[in-house]
């Protein structure tokens, strides 16, 4: 009895992977085993860096808030503590945006909570 192999499904899977390898350099774009390894590694990096991106933006927001707070005569930690004591619920993303694009508004928030 001949061996039964589902070429349709395996070809479909390979085509899907090779489509993901589009734009890769050298053998990574057209050799199945090399492309498969490159894609799997790339997907691992993508998964990891979706989380790292959130950390990086939080660090950026904190640095911006700290710089603007120091221009207004306080520090980041004192400002955040004062905001929480006054029950002013502004997250770091909004505070960083205010510090960069609307410094007068940020200064008024600092004056209100200090």
C-alpha cells in the first residue's frame, strides 16, 4: 500500500511561512529550513518586544515628567506622591504629554498639588 502524504496541507503551511520571510536577506527568504528558523526567532523577538515596548515607554514618560517637574521646582517622586495625596488621577502618559506639549498646564497641575 502506498504511503499517504498530505501535500496540500504541507505546501500551504510552507507557503504561509515563506510569505512571512518576504524581505529577509539571503537564504532566509527562500530556503525552507533557514527561513523557518529565522521566522520562528523573529516571532519570539516580536512577542518579547511587545512587552519591552511598554517598559521603554514608561521609562521615557518618567524621564520627561521628571525633567518638567524639576523645571517647576520639584522632583518626580514628590510630584507623583502629591498627585496621589490630592487624588488627581492622571497617568504617566498624560502627564508626559502635558509636560512636553503644554508646559503651562503642567505647571498649573504642579502648583495645584504642591
